[in-house]
DNA sequence: TTAATTTTCAAACAGTCGTTTGAAGTTGAT
DNA sequence: ATCAACTTCAAACGACTGTTTGAAAATTAA
């Protein structure tokens, strides 16, 4: 087995596979991407995937894990930084914490830019068996921390309603940063430019902030 | 070719295929669903799909078209009803119009309930070549009408920013009604119940309304 | 240099894919 | 009852799927 992918040219090969697979998985999904597409784009032999990652599923998991850790750590840092700095933080600040993590991730080419957000947005609707257990493991604590912080900032809302608003917030955010746009889908032109994370965040913040702070529904 | 699918048992067969395919496409995507899965679930011979729909792509198109028309008509009716009833309608009312269409569609089992919204939410991230031209054709005018109405209700915003807010609104809406939930993905429990469209709408409205009416970002 | 290890490669594996075929079965009209 | 049109069916089509093989090539260690 290829346990020594940290030396010489081997690293280059497995890295080329990861990079090619990442793009293809985001674009066409897991089952919509074939081994030969991946190895063709990466310019490696088709057996290299099984050599380095064991299987196609193993490759997908590796593709995901590569980005999941830095994103989770970044998001967790942001919320910890906020909640430990003061007692009376606002819901807007919680949203900013979450968004700044996505922004920094999206602006950093070393972290794949916005690719990982797109992969997350896809996982939103495409229930991958690999992610079914990997995601709660990676983001369970993170989600609980944000829900807790949001509940603390919005004490007039029930925990049920706090969960709903977190749900709405993340939906809008992920799709916004991923560039999943109604107009791109329903019209021929797009009308908005999702390329620049800074601009997305700027447009997103007032919407999310107002939504979170809106009066209770019940 | 099976051009006479409006007589006798033939209708039953093509209908069974449509119903089975709809669920499987939503659950596993286009490339993640095989002909044999579909015909197995529908309990028909595998050749029946090509006989009635020409190809797998043709089937997908038929699955989509069956729900697209009533949804588009419903949404268009709602916005026309609002804009013709008075001159000074609010952004909240525009959001309500859009939401009530999704609600009525989701509450009506004859229209497949929430299945179509899930299919739409999936199309959000999975760029199906069939939909690439079908969606603008079906929803182009609809989108323009809503954007126009939203711009009229929010005259202090630039058309750019109106587009962004429509983008955020629809992202939150589609994922909410489709039940695409962060907590369902990132945690083991879900914390929110997306089964009841009425409840979803009730939770969604104050969030969306406040977001739309928030002060301009620029 | 020799020996051991790691990596690459072309070729083939069994299985599944969407699709087609041609015959058998069914239906309704004359 | 006869005919034509429609629908169903088992079987097979070539192409493609992910994976494995065993030898060649490249790299590393002694």
C-alpha cells in the first residue's frame, strides 16, 4: 500500500489526484464522476487512485477531509474568540464569525478557495454515505457551539426558533458563497457576482443580521 | 413510439415510472439512479422507460415537466394577484406570494407534495444538462416578475442589491421547504421539523421579511 | 553495485450501465 | 373473427464502471 505518500514524486501524484477529483466531484457529484475522468484530468494512471486511496470512496473521503479540518478549526476559532471576549455579544456578531470563516477560507487559494464551500453546498442535498458519519464528527461540536451562542444572543427566542434561524442563515450563506444562484439557474444571465467572497459577505450581512434579530414568529 | 399514453393501462405504466423515478432522482440524483432501480421500483419492464420516454434523459425531463408547470403557474398567479391589487405593496408581501406558492404546492399530494421543491433544491447545485435550457424557459419570466416587484417594493435599493436579496431569499426558502438542514447534516439529530410546510412558512416569514427590509449594504 | 522498496503502467477483470431487438401478448375497431 | 396498433417482455447489445493483476520502471538503502 502507498503509506509513504510524503516522499518524492509520490506526493505530487496523490496531490494531483486530489486536486482533479475535488473539482470534478464538485461539478458532477460523486456518482457523476468516473475514475477515468479523474485520472485523465490528473494525468496519472488509473490504478494510482486505488494505490493511494484504496477506492473511489476513499478518494472522496480524502478530498473532503483535506478541507474539512481547516474550515472547522477556523469556524471554531471565530466563535470562541467572540464568546470569550465579552458576555453580551449580538446575533449579528455570531453571524459575522461564521461568515468570516467562510470568507477567509474562500479567499485563500491554498485552501482551495470557494471549492470546499461548493462541496459543502452539494453535500447539503446529496446524501453521501461517506459524509453521513464524517460530517457530524467534524461539525457536530461546531454546530452546537454556534447554536448555543445564537441562543445566548437571542434570549427572547425559543431554542426551536433559534434552530430555525440558524438553518435559514446557513442555507443562505452556503449557497451565496458557493454561487448557487436562482438567477444563474432560472435566467440566462446571473445579475450577481459570487466570485468575490468580500462582496458576497458585504451583501449578505445586513440581510442575515436583520433576519436573525427579527421578532419571534410564535 | 408510445405516443398514445393516454389510453388504458399504458397510462398506468408511464405514471408508475414517473412516480418511482421522481423519488429516486430526488434521493440519489440523475447519475446516481439507474434504469433498473427505477423500473424495479415501478415494477415495469426495463424497456418501458425507453418505450414511453425515449431515454433516461427524456424520463428526467418528463419528471421535471410534470411539476414545473403547476408550480410556475401558481407562483406567477400569486405575484400577479399582488401587483394588480394595489400600487404600494411591501417586500414582505412579495415574499409571502412566493412562499404561498411553495406552500400550496407542498401541501398538495396531487402535485407530489414537497418532492418537487426537493428536486428544485437539488437542481440548485447539480447542473443537469436537461434543465440548463428548461429552467430559464419555465422560470425566466417568473423570476423577472418577482425581481421587478421586489425592486418596486424596495426603491431605496439598487437593482444589484435587490438581486442579491432575492438570491438569499430563494436559497433560504428552497432549502427550508426541501428540508435541507444544517443540523440534519452536521448533527445526529435535526432539531427542526421540515415536514409541515405551514410551520416552515411560519418560521421563515419573519426572517425573510426582516432580511428584505434591512438597510442597504452599500 | 546490489538488494529492497516504492511507484507506475498496460491490460484485463467481472459487473453494471443505458439501450435495442424481435417476438409474444394485449387491446380495440371493423 | 380478422386485422392492425399498442404494449409488454426476456434476452442480448456494446460501452463503460471500479478494481485488480503482475510485471516494468524508478527510487532508496546498504
